[in-house]
C-alpha cells in the first residue's frame, strides 16, 4: 500500500486485496493513457485515473503482446497551476525504476529542494524526440498524511513589508555568497549569529510557533519528504468520487514560496482558513514546465 493514498481520499482502503480491486476498477475507467515504445520488445505505459479535479492515482507498467496492461507500480498525485519556482532545475532518474526526481537550488528555502517528478512520462517522450529538456518553471505540490492548523501571527502592515524586504535582501546575499562574495558570506554569518541570539532569548518566554512564522525542513531519510509550516493563502475542498471522502487542497506560502498541499479532512486537526498556518510532513511532487 502506498503511504499517501489517504491524502487523495482513499484512507479507508487498508488491505492489499481492497487496493488491488480499487486499482483494477480505476484502470478500466481511466481516460488518460499514454505509451512509449522504449525498445522493439519493450514498452512503458502510464494510466492516469482522476478521482477529483487535478487529483487521482497514476499507474505505470508494460503492455504485453496481447495488449494487456501489467501494472508495476502506482502513486497518488495532486496537480496545481501555480508556479512555485523558476530557478534552475536538474532532473535525475531513480535507481530502481523508470521514475525521476527534480532538484531545485532554491535560495528561499535555504536548501537544495528535491521533488518527485509527476510528469516523468513527458520528460521521457521529450528525451526520445530530442526536444528541449530545459526547465523554465516548476509547479510544486505536496501530499500529507497528517497535519494540524496553527493560529496566525499578528503582524502590522509595516512588519509585513519589512519582512518582505529582508527576505529579498537575504536572497540577494545568498546568491552573491554562492558566487564567492566574501563580504556577503560575512554578512550572512553575522545575521545568523544575531538571529540565533534573538531566538535564544525569546524562546525562554514565548512559544516556539509564535517565533517561527514558517519553515521548510527535510524530514526523515527520504530526500523528497519535508516538514513544513506555511501560511494558508487558499483553501479548496475536493470530493473523491469513489470513496466520497473530502480532501483539502491548501495553497501555502512557505518561506515566500507558493505550493499546494493535499490532505484528507479526517487527517487534519483544526479548521483550515486563509490566514492561518498549516504544519505537517509532506511528500513533495512537482510538474516541470519545459521550454518549447
């Protein structure tokens, strides 16, 4: 069973037999099917079964000589239209199967952000057709199996504007430091020392979530899993047409980066409202938009 099936409204499916029956049913009703002939006697087939707008399950495998689809693996997905990042993106194949990971050197989150490439089939088609593989933007989404809602921090308009300017300045300093600017490195070091000192004093009297407005940190040993705290800037409710479970599609602003998170209503503690914050572990996916 895939760990994040519950994130797209299939939390009630716990046994392997139930999931197999579900996948068989989705395979028959799915409309979107694609196939690539890798070698004369080998092909790769992808079936995308949508259970709500922009949400569903992808099944991949091979089609045999009799035209029968042999499923090898599957995963849930969530799609979004918001562009999350326009920095340089590199794509690498996973070792165990024909799937791909994307890597963004995103200064806003302070780490090299790795995500599961949701349109890996398109990437393989472009590679075979010798089309451009340059990525001009990435649309990120995350799936969460458990999360909670945090109250917002009270900020004045002046504080918000000051934070935006500070974030922009820090991004410029990080870029300069990457290019070898020693003054930028020294400035960043001093800023980090000052921030550590301020947090150490405040944490003695304040709750940690009143100090940390948003965060984006790797979680666990899998490289595309993250623990995030982000401001909710949009909320959509989606109903899984098969299980009739409700799934929240939350638009988050985390460290000035916008992406979507899908989570079942039954697994979310609290009421999601624009302005409040979401805290939870996510499996990051993304769609790479290629140059034409």
